[in-house]
C-alpha cells in the first residue's frame, strides 16, 4: 500500500465520482473521493495525497478556490477537471496553480495517462508534497542578471532572495535556462515539460509562463510572436 500512488478526487456528480474511482483503483491507485470542496480540503490535509484531481464546479468550495488553498500549503501536483475546453474556468484553474487540466467527459485511459505523465515529470516516488522536479544533467549555478538558478539544489534566487516555484514552474525554468536566447515553441515545451506525446492545449504553457514571469521578472522571458518564448541571456 505504501508504494501505491494516493489520489485525491473531488467531484460532486455521484456517477462520475464512483465510476472514476473504480477505474483508477483498477489501475492500481489508492483513491480518496470527496463530493465537495470543503471535505476535499479536509481530506487533503489529513491524507497528504500524491496528486489531486479537482472538478471546477463543486459545491462549498469550488475547485479553483480549493486548488488555490492547496497550493498555499503544498507543491503537490493538481489536475483540474472542466466540462468545457473553452471555459474561463480552465485558465482560472491554471492561474490558481494547477499543473494541467482534463476536459469532461474524459476517457478513463486518457485520464490515467495524464496522471502518470504529471507524476513522471514530478519525479514521483510517493509522499505528496515531497516530490521534486528531476535535475538536469549539468549541475551548478546559472546566473542571468539578478536571477540565480541552482540546478543541483533546485533553488532559485532573485536579487539574493529565494523564489518559491512549483515543480512545474521549476521544470519550465530549467528548460529555458538550458538554452538561453533560444526560442522554444509552445509545442516543444508541452513535450518537454508536460510530457505530452500528443497535441495539447497551449494555454497551459502560456499561463505557466505568465506565472513564472511574476516570480522571476516580467522581462526575463521574452515572447517571440508566432514562435514561442525565450529566456534572455
């Protein structure tokens, strides 16, 4: 049991909640399923799961607010579930700190693949908020102006002050810092950071780049229109 991945699943629809829980358990996950945001927050604090699946529209405490509360306490990966791909709720969830999202209705195999992709890039070995992004092959401290990136200690400082990044933000920054001045397309970042072996929604990249900019400096990552982003050397 200790080696199994623990999933917190918050969904108010009884049929979806029970069917998804069974599907995940058949794939070897341990699932705590809750019908509303408040009970989901209590379960998160009590169990410290390895990953959280949060439906956007749940009663009591909506999924976006729950994601924000979780992110205040932990870097555990969060996947939002939304009924509409073009919903503003998707962007709000990502801005609240979610690492990815899946559109409902979803195929169980797709959801499992997305969960495993998130866990792989978090270097999951169990233990919830203890997960860390994998270190790049080349160690040392990289400097870009007042920004310092310790690629061995997985620490970032700006003007000598520590910068708190989620594992996804750290992996994104490591991708940029491995090729400063080189334009990285959104599709390439989806492949390298989000481990997408299929087409993904580039809004995931755009929102995370914006979140990263607010932490390391708005002018540090440059938008190259029509191509992607690059870290200023």
